[in-house]
C-alpha cells in the first residue's frame, strides 16, 4: 500500500506568526491553494489558515489585511507522518471532515496531502471520493 510520502505535495509555502492575513491571502492566490500552514522559524507546524478562516474569522469580522495571522488561524490540527498509508490519511480526513492534512516528520512540516492528491492516486481514488462525500454532507441548519 502507498504511503503519504508517495503522493504528498512537498513544495509548500508557509506563513509565520509574524505574517498577516493579507500575506496569507496572497500566497493562496499566487499558489492557487486554499490553505497555508503556519510554522515557526525551524519549520515546526503551529497552525493552519484556510480561505474560509480568512473570510469567517477575518474579513467578515471586519478585520483588516494587517491583522496578525494568529487571530484567524486554526491551532487544533490533525497531521500525519510521511509513512502514514494513503488509506489511513483518507480515513482521518473523512472522520475529521477536513480536506488537507499537514505531513510532519519529527515535528517539522515536510508536506501536505489533500483529497485532490488522494483522488489522483488510483488506489486511493475511491476512498477519497467517499471521504469527500462525508466531508461535504450538509449539516443540520446548513445549506
């Protein structure tokens, strides 16, 4: 069975806690991604900010682009190691209802695996589809 190491994206742009929400938004635009990991200077993962975080916790609350990334980032993270199987990663994504998993080795960010990465892998495609279905389920009161 394949591991996350085989399909993860390793060329990942990150923000630090010194960055602001505008800088995260620019990275998302330039890289065409929906999430940016937040790391310290030694590449230790300390948070993640998504496009949804920028909108809901940032701009919808009338925060300016110069607002610290720490005010909108999520610090309750789920991550996997490079040796995690693609099946295990898919199960975590489905269970936790997340679309991306940071890949951490010895506490340091080494990549990201997304549902898109899993769907491109023939062995993981069906499981990724099922995970997306679970993630995308409408919750009561949501449209």
